[in-house]
């Protein structure tokens, strides 16, 4: 399944292929942290739990 979310700071869409929600959270957290570090270095860091909550609220799933 394909999972994607849009960065709320600049509308960049990040996506990953994953077999389930747990794997999607892991992959999208890595992508999201890298994006924020590179594109928004002044942004406050988020914990893994905060990332998971954000992702699950915002992501879109496609088969």
C-alpha cells in the first residue's frame, strides 16, 4: 500500500510503500524528519510519538 502525507509548512508531499500502518509510520517518520531537518531547520523537533500522531491524522492511503 502507498502512504503519503503533505508537509503542513510547505505543502511538499512525502510518500512511502509499506505493508501495514506500523511500517508506514516508521518509513514516513524517517522521511519526515529528514525533510524538516533539510527544509525547515528552525522548526521545533518532534518526538517519534508526536510524528506518529501527526502522520496517522494526516496521511492518505492508496492501494
